[in-house]
C-alpha cells in the first residue's frame, strides 16, 4: 500500500510486517503439530484480511471512515476466529477418523487371525475326536452282535441308546470338520455322472425305520432315473440332512420326497407336516450356527451348522437351496436345485 501511495513511512509496515507474517505461519505449523494446508490457509487468509483492514486506519483521515474501519476490523477478527476454530475442529475430526480407521484395521486383522486360529483348532480337535468315536461305534456293534458274550435284552437297549448318542456326536464332529475344510478352502469335490434317483432310494431306505419309529410316513414314489454331474457324496449329504431334519422336527403326518426337472436342472424337495417356522427363521436358516426359534424349548438338539454346510456344498455345484413354510405348526419345505452339469467350478484344494 505504501508503494502505491508513495508514502515512505507506510511502506515500512510491509518491511516489518513480512517477518511478522512469516513468524505467524511458523507458529501455526508448530501449534498444530503438522503443516496442515487447510489450517494454515485459513489462518493466513484471516491474518492477511485483518492486516489489510488494519492498514486502512493509516489511510483514512476522516473520523467516520476510521470508525467504520474499526468496526470492520472487529467483525473480521470475530469471524476470522470462528473460521479458524471451525477449520481446526474439522482437522481434528479428520485426524480422529483416520486414527479410528487404523484401529479398526488392526482389529480386523486381529479378528481374522483369531478366526484362522479357531478354524485350525476346530480342525485338529475334530480329527482327534473322530477316531475314538468311530472305534467306540465299532465296539458297541461288536457287543450287540455277541462278540464278547451273550447280551441281555436290557443291555441291548442300553447299547442302542449309546449307539444313538455316539451317532449324534459323530454327526456333530463331521459338521465341525466340514466347516473347517470349507473355511480353509480344503474341501475336495469329485465330479462324476450319477443317478440321483438311486441315491435318494438309499437315503429313504436308511431313514425309513427312524420315521416309522415316530409313526411317520416317509413317501418317495419316484422310479424314473435322473442323471446329473456332481459330487455324489456331497449331494447325498445335503439330501440326507433335509430328510433327517424332516423326521427329527415332525411329530406326525407324512414326509414327502420328490424330484422333478426344472430350468435345465433338477429340483429336489422334502415336505413335512412338522414344526414349521416364521419369516425370520426362513431368512436365517442357512446362516452359520443359526438355530431356529421354532425349536427353542424342545428336546431337539443341534449345532446350527448342518444347513450352512448344505448351502455351501450346493453352491459349489452352481445350485441353490431354500426353505419355505406357511407358518409355525404348518409344516415346511426344504429344497435344492442343481444344474445337470455344474456351471461353477468348485474348490479342489486338499
């Protein structure tokens, strides 16, 4: 300003003002512990505007004009302080968000590591349990068959109860093993052409006695062979699980197993007159460790892993699973659809 007005005395303010301005910038850098562009820019803008308005006091000789300049200077100071504070708060919030993101990232890495350790432990523990349970099953069968001497009727009943409990434990351990293999990507699929009708024949034959013991009718009328390409063992596991659950959660009536062609694939359904379920269960049945609200308060036990494993096995074939029910106490339908030839390659890691 002094240069434009040819006022030598006024130009000296610039000479001394520049070091003050530089000192102010240095202060903002030290004060906020980093060279934050927004913070420094806001402070520099306010300081420059304040200095410009303040310099007008030396240019104006009229008292009214000087009064207006003083009022403007007060307003600039007030709003300048407010601007700096708001920018400072924004910078602080951004720093807090960045720190929170780092903390969450660390926590996520830690959770992934813990999940990996859990899966490894589950795999090791399940393997260690599977062997003695299989041996126990063998000895129970030997005792029942008279391999260690004559067995009374009462002892046979006890052995049957032991065998049933042992089978329950074996199934639970198998679920844990399947989960650990799925999570580690070690599930092996062997694809080949097979007759799914024949496969269901075997399942129905195996579970027929269990249904009859509860006075249930297990209905399977299909005789026409249906062929598809897939892992026969995995598909058998899924259909067996559906029929076994239907027998477990049904107290009276009929369980109907059916198969039909649908959308260049095969659809298998298992319908029962059992407990039924609501929309919340329907949306969550295939989640890991989920136990339906419809079985709480009953003596039916489970891990909540079976249907999750079934879903993963069918999805590995490019298929889908579902569960439908009109409501509690009105029965249910569990089904699966499989393409005749898998459209999605499955994991084959060992």
